[in-house]
């Protein structure tokens, strides 16, 4: 059994659980009579993130104590880990905002989190590895020439810095893809930050030319892409159209 086998079972658990839970909540929202409703204990609605957290803990600890020769048990633990991850990520927005925003616009963040997890896991299953991963494993200061050793570390470090800057500029997919493909994060790092990103808040004063350009670029390029993304997400996950609730 290899790490790829466990990753595959994690991926299967993640995807199937996300699909199932989204079908379930859409049936509950539609008030379909034959489908069980929300899990309620007394007056408390127990969100599925609670069950996901328990499964994450159980599967993580179990995977640590299962002997290496018990391949089936290790694969089962990986699948349960995927189930728990899906249940938690599907309510990621609730964890972030500390209130029920599941069907509001803020709840779309949960779908983004699941899509991100599925995308990264699928990429690793296809054999992709972070830029410099294999080189780092093979580097040995005792056998590798000092100049080669230094240049490789510098190249990996520079690419990582570009990826971090791209992430700070609000370009999540560019930054993450840049961990796999060099040069990509450099493009994201030198271009304008997205409005509302940490970089824009730190570096673009209100009323500045760069902030104005960032808003124009967002409206011209990003918004059409975001509308398509939302349409695809809501086709899968349901419409996030409820008004947000004020904080108590």
C-alpha cells in the first residue's frame, strides 16, 4: 500500500460526502416529507460540522495507532478522514463567522473551501508535487556541490515568496498553482492586488490610483469570472440567497 492509495480513499470520502450532504440539505430546505430533517437535540440544531469534527479526530488518532501491515484499516481511516473533512469544510463559513450563514452569500465560502480541497487532492493524485519537492528530497550537502545546493534552495525560496505574495494579493488559485508550476506566482505577484485583499489594505490607500485601477480591473475581468463560478457552484450546492443575519 502506498500513500497514493490512502490519498485516493480520502478523495473518495471527501467527494462522495460533499455530494451527499449537499443533496441532503437541499432536500431539507425543500421540505421533502420522506427525507429526514435536521438533527435536533432538544432545542439545539446540531450542525454536521460537529459530526465532521468528531470523525476527523477519530480517524486521525486511529491512523496513528494502526499497524502498518493492516492495510485495509489504514485505507478505511483515510476514507473516514475524507468524510470528516467534507462535513467540516461544508460549514467552513459557519466556523469563520461564528453564526449560521449556510444559505447566505457568505456561505459560498464553504463551497470554495471544498472545491479547493478537492482540486488540490485531485492534483496530488495525478502525480503533481510542489515545485522543488523532489529536489529537496535529493539534496545532500555532503554530495551535492555547494553552488548547486545554494542555487536550488534560492530558486525554491524565491518561488515560494512569489506564491505567498500572490496569496496576499487575493489571488488564491494563482498562488496555489504557483506552488506546483514555477513562474506562475511571479505573474500574480507583480500584478495589481484584488480590492479587499490584505495587500490592498496595506499598500493601497483609499483614493489612490492603484486602488482605483484595482476596482476597475475587478469589475472588468474578475466579476464575469466570479459570476460563472457562482453559477457552477450553485448548480451543485444550491442557491445562497438568504439575507445575512446581524450579529447578536
